[in-house]
C-alpha cells in the first residue's frame, strides 16, 4: 500500500519546501484573520480599480464570493493533494481583493498573494526560483522607489517615519547625540544600500543565506521600533525565505540525545515516514526535550507549533520574543546551511 505523501501535488512536482511554506502561511492567516476584506485589508469592494469588478453582483455577493474563493483555496491546500490549485485560489482571492478596493491597496497583502501565486506556477523545473525572483522584485522595486526620492537621501523620510509619525523615544534620544538630521540621513541611505544588496545577493543561490542575514538587519529593527508586523508581511517574508532553504527528507533518532516521549508525539504526525525510530530506549530529561525540539525543527509538527506561537505573539503584541525567536531559528537552522544551499535538492522524484 502506497504511503500518503503530504508533499505530493497533482501534476508536476512542486518543491516540498514550497508546500510547507504556503500551508503554514495559510494557518497563520487564519489564526490572525489576515485575509481578503479582513484584518488590515478593508471591509469589502469599494470603487474597484478594474471596472469589470464593479459589475459582478452586489457588494455583498462579491465580497462573499472572494471569501469563499479564499476559504476554498485554504481547504484544498490543507486537506487535499491539489495544493497548486488551492494556492492559485488563495492568490487570486488576494489579488481580486486588492483590485476591487481602492482603499485596500497593500504591499503586504500583494506580496502574500504573490507567494501563493508563485507556488501555483512552480514545478520540478522552477523549484523555488519563482519565490526567489519574487523577493528580488520586492527589494528592487522598493529600492528604486527610494533611490528616486530625495527625502530618503536627506533623511527626511526616516525623520517623518520614526519621529513625526511613530515618535520613537529611544531613537529621538539617540539622534540628539548627533548633528540634527544626521542619524536619519545615515539610516535612510543605509536602507537603500541594504535593499539593493539583498536583491543582488538573492540573484545567486549560494548567497541566499547572506541575503537572509541582511534582511534580518533591515526588517527586525523596524518591527521593534514601530511595533508593527505590517499585516501578514513579516510572516509571509519568513516563509518565503524558509522555502529557499533545504529541508531534510529524513530525521534520525539518537537514543542518547533525544526524547522518546516527544518522538512518539511527533510520530503521530509523521505521515511520510520522515522519522526513524530509536534503536534503544531513550532517557527522558529537560535537556533531551530541548535537543529533540532543536534537532527535529524541520518536522512539520514543530514548524506548525512555531507558526501557532508566532501568530499568538503577533496577535498579543509580543514582538520582542518574536524577534528573538526569528533570530534563534536563523542561527540554529539557516546559517549552518550557507555552504550547502547552492546544492538545493530538486523534488523531481516526488
């Protein structure tokens, strides 16, 4: 009897890393209620950007249709093998929501929708490259916008953002140690340089890890300073970067290091026989539980737990622990891959 493989998709194979990314992103969206016409994306159709969308039924019927498209796509991604079709539905729901509401224009939601659309268009030939190129476009577009805006070079944009709008006390105190406007100018130019560097590093697979490191330097301080995750953007960005990593297909148990109890729990959700059982009876201790959680981080059950924890921290405004968790995950799992990321496995056999 053929064992069910949760990474299999009807049609051409799609990278398992992408399947994990969109499934966990879908869970996050549901937990934080960040989906079309909810959360930060407005309440429904309002003066559509495309005239045709204004002619499709009443506002209530149209809004309901977009939500049904979104929920149907989520269901297909989570509970069937038609992940590509589900991702297409969710991506189209986000795109339709943006085009049908002028006050709903949001880079965060557009980027999130594009993660799903890129997944729907991916196969065993493209691997995760469409997501990588989407990130390149994201940073290049943002950077070109800043390069042509004199306020970013003079520091006026950073001054407006951090002082006038958000009134960051710690930043204003630090800025007083420098000549007026100097720190804002340095930060504005720094953002331009960082975004361009990230885009360039993403062009080559073997420098992805360094692009991720710069992305942490760019995004996480802004999260802490402004106490914002920009809707679903931060988690969508994390999952997009995570899909570019290589995730092991097999996780081996070491009876001297790992917890047998935790492994039994993980085995319940081990639908594709990813975990090999321990040959001896492990000894239980707090240290073995911690080592098991760290060593088996790539297991979907642990990644799901981290997704739920992230959604809870975002919902209740615990952004400092969220930043620390993100940095810890990067140091423990992403950074060690810098030498082997270029040899990412293509999932043609799945």
